[in-house]
C-alpha cells in the first residue's frame, strides 16, 4: 500500500459515522448489507449515509453492487488488511511475529459491545 492510499483510508475512517458504517460492514461479512439496512441499524438518514458511503468508496474501503432495486455495500477486506499491514509493517523492530494483534489479546465480546468499542 502506498502512503497516499493509507492516508486516504485513515481520513475516511476518521469520522464517527463512517467508522461505524465500516465496522458494521466488516461485521456483516463478504456479502455486505443493503444500504437501507445499514441506515436502519445506525439510525442515519439515507442522504447522509450516501455521503459517507461515497467517502468510504473513494478511499477504496467498500464496494457497492446493485441487487434488484437495492444497493449492497460490502467492506473490502483486502484494503483493510493492506492498511493494517502498512501500519504494522515494522512492528516490534521488524519482527511483526512478536506483535500479537490486539484482538488476540482481548476476550471475545458480544456484537453490539464490539460496535460501541
């Protein structure tokens, strides 16, 4: 990942609603979610949500596909993993195998609790 791509991704995620949208899409899995379901789950107005989806899509963090009359948004796990790799590339003085991911160090929590963390 190029530095400019990392900056764009981090900038897109540096807003409360967009971070919530992205985390919800990550939780939804590769199939994604209809825009209306995301709006309902996060209590966001459709026009506001469209704005946030556009920023996440421009940063390469989500994809969108049409399914009938619905727009289905999904997280791009390859982009998320590339960003994490970029951020941790030189972790632990070049020995990233010694740096356990934060998720591995914490006990599992419920879905809603994860969203609010």
